[in-house]
């Protein structure tokens, strides 16, 4: 439990390493800064976002909160993301293929822990869908300006798509670090750390206040800049999908030993290797034993 992990984090060992090697994870293949694997996962999120947009995004119908289009947003998020979460869970924790994966913690999470994470993840998707509906309505009602076609501002859309993962990681690091300050940790973030041996359903298992904060990341750039909704969709899908591969607890398929260490130790690795601000904060933990 979080209350049992009050020690300061171990710092990057081994001591005799030099340069960037001293930040190398003890397990997994994560590197400092964006990696080729990050590009693959970002392209997957962009591809899902493009499919959602091209299947018919309901901005034109959203001048009022009518049940039809609102229900379509909620159903899409529940079915698509629930399917992805459960798919990872089944393959890595239930199927005959599970022996082919390398789990960071050899112990399996308890069934009641998985059930709890599943309930809270569905609550987070409920909150996320509500935020998305308000964003769609704001565009439709003219409260927030947007580019109706990508070709109306292709360079701006391209730049915002490139910068979107960096902004979302920065947003995550800032609010996440703040939530580790008492009493905010006890009030809003301790629930997420009940999953000290996380699984695919753990990523969005959050207190509702944290869920709301987490999913403001995708909408903030769209409130500041006039851009195409695909920028929001990309960031929002990435916020959903990244929670799965960041928490599934295995080396394969984007698994993050860096973030696993955050769950097991609590007071380290507040960000991600993609935007390695933990090096600047002095909280980068590699998992190597002390010497």
C-alpha cells in the first residue's frame, strides 16, 4: 500500500556507469527521450483517431445535447477502449500466451484488485466521454473556434499533432507531481496507487477528481488554439491507450518498467522517459540495486 512506501527513491545506479547509461532501466528497453516504439504507439493512436473522425464525428448534430449523438460518444469509448483493455488483459493474464511474456513482477494481482480497477476505469471512461461531449458541443455551438477541414490549415494541424504528445506529457508530469504532495495524495491520488502491481485495467483506475484532471490534457490546446478536432481526438485516444500499455506490467508491447517502478516505490518516476523531466527533478529511478 502507498503508506508503506515513504522512503526516498533510489537514484540511478550502478555508480560506475557514465553518461546516459546511468539512466538505463534495469529491465525493459526504455530509453531517455522519444523512442521508435513511442512513434509506433503514437501512430496507432493517430490511426484510431482518424478512423473515428472519418466514420462521422457528430459536431454538426451537437448544437444541443440530444441523446443520439451523446450516446454514440459514450458507446464508442466504452466498446472500443473496454475492448482494448480487456484484450490486453486476456492475452497477458488469462490466455495460453501469457507464458510468452516477461512480467516485471512475477506475482499476479488479486482478482478483487482487477475487479476494482475495472470498475474505476469504466468510471474514468464515463468522465472522459462527458468531457468529450462538452468539447464537441462547444465546437458546434461556436463557443470554441475550430478548423472544419485539415486542408484549411495543414501546417498548423501538422505542428500541433507533432507537439501534442509533448504537451500531454508535460501536463501529466505537472499535475501528477502536485498530486504527490500531501494532502492531495491522500485525497485524490492514493487510490491509483492501490495498484502497486498494475495490470491493463489499472491505468485509468483513478479517483474521479484525478480522472477529470487527466482528461483535461487533450482539450487544453484546443481551447487555446484554433485547430482541427483531429488534434483533440489524437491526444484523447492516446491518453486512453497509453494508460493500457503503460500499466500492463510486462516488457513487451510498450510495457513501462519506468512507470512500474513508480507504482511499486511511489516516490519516483513521476513522468515518462518520453519527456524525461525526472532527471531534472532528481527523481529518476532505474531499479538497479544499491551498491
